[in-house]
């Protein structure tokens, strides 16, 4: 599709972003991706917000998904916004998922948006189909600027249930350690779910609150009909810029301090912790192996190994692994080579995924999958779906999952406490017990 664009300079860009989100909520398909362009963060972000709204066409897959997505993209050659479910793994490898699944999210959902808004600082680049009358484009922008920012009444969850209890977590932890001691795996990411039935959520309010409380670099709101994702992710899965591929796995977490001195001490403690470093290195090795499948010879590089980064809620160790892809490599094949991201599985990857299905009580679905965008040139950027509330509007069902890496050096009580630390932001915005 041919697109035209026009750039507007907006004085009060924060108000515009809020109005844009409210305006988008009328559509069955839209995606809001927010980031931080501060180069000092080392996160390769070049936009403050990217929004795709309304759908010209859509693709929803539960089988042969990546081949169908490739055909869809090759036909459209346009911007696409979409999401991969963690359970897409069952099509990539000989795996299966039979755990409880109340969300029923497909293996992938992508849509070709009618309207695209690319916000960098105070400039809004508005992309629209070239065959549209310019008056329609101007009317859309006027509608957004005149959108009423009166917030809807907040409907929150008063009580959440845990899919597994602390006692069950500790029991499963011991079984996972047994597999590590046997040499079946070196590391496994073990997760569990908080959930609520019969709820009606004001998703716009939740996203605004969760984004504000967490201030993450890869936050996202994604809607595909009745499926809503409210995501405050600190982690990138994969970015493609020309022939360069960038992966930035997170492994290593520490709470923020109550004073500046305590905060610095905790960050240094995280950076110097041999356990956290070893977790990170294991996943970096896995990512290097995944990227090598599509990389030119000797191009896979570790640009940064366990850099310590501070977020509103926590400190994290983040590594940056890059490669140069071979000529004529289709972007969908890069996803196939690397999905799901190693930070959410463990190592070795396939055995870790088999044990995840054995020990977890819930089918992950969109959690620890990915949401992002693709450009007409085949560049893309996808996050890791963590720190996220997932809502099925037709079923009035909401949930979120938390987890962490278990290695031979892990201690059960500390790992469980880390899971609850990661749950804090979601519990707070849901006003939940």
C-alpha cells in the first residue's frame, strides 16, 4: 500500500497522546507502543510513541501461523502491528500445551492499520493511505484534538486468586532444582498466574496508571477485538534495523532502595552478584546461538554484558546482543529462529519449555509472548510481554503472570519474594488484594 504523511508540531504533546489513546478506543483493533528515546539508556529507541489504529485487514492464526504471516506481509508490504503468543512455540518445535487456558488468545494476531501516528518529541508524523482525500485525514486529526479527556469510571478488581499457592510454588521449585541437579537443564523460567472472573475493567485507565507507575521503555496497549493487553514491559525481545538485529535479554532483578544511598548500594549489589550474572550469561549464550541461525559469519556480538539499569520499581541486569543478517533473509524467518525469547524459557531452550509445561498450571498465551510492529521495509521492534494485565472482555476474565529464573544457586523463598516484587505494580493499579 502507498502511504502519505504529514508532520504536525504539537506544543502539549502529553495531552495529545492521551487524546489519541481515547480516540483509538472506538476501534476493534489498535496498538499503542510507548518508549523513551534517551540515548544514554542504550536501548536503541527512536520513538516516544507509535500508534496503529483501525484495521484495513487482519490475520489471526492458530496453525501454520508464520508461513501465513509471511504471505500476508508479502502481499500487503505495509506497516503491520501485532502480537505473538508464547504458545506459537508449539508450531516452531515439537511441543504442546495442555494447561488451563481461559484467555484463548490465538498463536498470532496482526493487523494492517488505517491510521499510523509516529511521535518523536513534539512532532507527530501522521501516516495515512495515499488514495484518501486529504480532507478525511484533516478531519481525523481534528477529531483527535477535540477528544474529551474526561476519564471513564474506574472498575477494578477487589480480589485476585493465585493459580498456585506459595506452598505449591515451593514444592514445584524443589522438583525443578532436581532437574537442574540431574543435568536436564541449567536454568528455567517458572511463572504463575493471578486471576479474577466476573470483572469489567476500564482498560484505558489501567494502561495509563500502569505506564505511569512503572515508566518502562517498552510499554504497550494492544487490542484485538475482545482481547486486551495492558503492558508495562522493561524488556525488548528483538529489533531489526536494516541488516542489524538487536536482542536485549533481562536476567537479574533487585528492588529499589528507599534512600539514594540504599538505592545505589542495591544496584551495585545486583551488578556484582555472581548468581544474577550467571543467570544472565546463560541466556546471553542462548540468544547468541539463536541469532547465529540467520547471521553472517562472525557477526554475532555481545555489545554489553549485564549492564545494570534502573526502572521505577526495580533494578535489572540487561545485556545487548547484536548480529548482521544474511542478505534476503525474511523478517518472519528471524522470528522463527529466535522465538520464544530465551529470557522467558531457560536453557537448554527446548527442554526448559517442556518442563515449563510440566510444572506450570496455566497456558501462558500472550504472557511471555511479544507485541510490536513491522515497517514496509521489513524492519521491526518487538517487546517481551511481562509486567502485563491481560483481559478478555467477552469473558470478563483478567489475569497477570509473574515469574523468574531458577538455577542451581537459587533459593526458593527469595525467588518467590522476587515474583511478588514483580507483581506489585499490577496489584496496585488493580486495587487488588
